[in-house]
C-alpha cells in the first residue's frame, strides 16, 4: 500500500471528504472508478467524483452519501495499492528501506524521505544519520530488484569536516 494523504475533514452534507495530499502522482490516483483504501482497517472505497478546492483534494466515494456516513473517516489515512499505479517513477515506499552505497561501501539504509522544497533522504546506519538530497546530482542508480540505491558522494556530504 502506498500512502496518498489524510482525510482532514468533511465538506458539506452530501459525504464529500477533504483530503490533504502532497502525493506527486495524484493525477493517477484521484480518478473516477479508482479504488482507494481508508484507515488502519484499509476499507476499500471507489471514487465517484474528484475536484480541487484551495489546497485540498475533494473526493466522493461510492456508498458515502451524507455527513453521517463520511464523519467516521475523518482523520483516516488514504492509501492506494502499489500495483494499481501506472507510473514512470518511484513512490516513497519504493525508496524507503533501500540500502545506500557509495561504490562498494555501505552507507546505511533509507529510513524516511523529508519533503521540503526538494526531497531529502534520511539515511541511517548504527552510528550516524545522513541527509542526502534526492536529486540526480547525488543519486547514481536505483535498483529496486536488488534493493540498492547508489549515490555520488561529494566532499562534505557524509563527513562533518
């Protein structure tokens, strides 16, 4: 499952839900007829309508037709199945957990991705944590089959000196 966003509130009385999402492939997810999964219980729902409103993604789901049906989902996370995404790229869940190498030297594992103006990989090993910009200048190769991410180390990237 891939995290898409969070339901932060309901909108109106007809069951429309307000989602906050910084997912970069929203255009592939928020499509009428697509299946999403809500909350810890991963309840399957089908999108019947979608629109943007200010900074929110407004979604209506099949069978959620009024405020009483919708309110129980407030605060739930929204997921999509990875295999249902038809994308040319990576999602966070693909990258988190990869072993990071500089040539043949293991640096650590990607533990999270910090989203700011650009994405930054948080890489940890037993002793240290590193922040590596997730940009082409630093990322040489990503091999999802071998679960390896190769980086290009420049002076100062890994050393404090």
